[in-house]
C-alpha cells in the first residue's frame, strides 16, 4: 500500500488500538537527591497514532482522547483532489457509504504503511496493533454525509 496515489490528500493521523504490554520510562526530578529518577511503568489502554510524516507515537487511550486522536481525523487537502483515479478521489466522489468506508480504510493503511516503512515496527513484538480503524468501526454511516469537499 505504501506509495499508492492519494491524489495529494491524506488523513491528518490514524489511531489504532494496541493489544499487549507497552512500557514507558518516566523521568522525574528528585529534589532531595538533586538528580533525575527514572521509573518504568505500563501504558494503560495503549493506542498508537500514526502521522503522515512517517512517525508514530504510543500513548494511553485517555491521553489520545484528551489530545483529540480518538476523534475523526481531517482529510488534508481534500478540496484540491479532482483525480477520480486516486484513493482520495475515489473517497471524495464515492456514491455509497460502503465505498467511502473502503477508501477511508485505504487512506488509513497508506499512512500506517508509510510509518512502518520509515521507522520499522513501532511496538514490541509481544504487542499487536489492530488492523481495524478506531473511527470506522464506531462511526454511523451518516457520519460521512456533509464531508467537506
């Protein structure tokens, strides 16, 4: 999927659930000792957010919600798309909600593939990144209506 023509448009981000243990290191200043102390803790309800620049970040679901990463992402540059042969063009000009959902998933997969190609596997091998869209599986079909053109 990497390298597919998106027609100049892409999603602002893609969020996926992560199953498994993800550990993070937190650094906190210890005033008594005058040093930084590091502690390792598990990320509660982890999700991963993929960005179009090829980077990704694992965070707790509450953090992702607070930062807006559980909301429906914007399709960047959709107004400029006029090529009906590109994925974004097929999404923009789709005649049914099933077609729109299909091309949405293709746009998501393009971002995920770009990140994995650029940075490798972003989570430990013991963790599994869901292949399902957080937004599509929870979205009602009418949520696509009125898409910004």
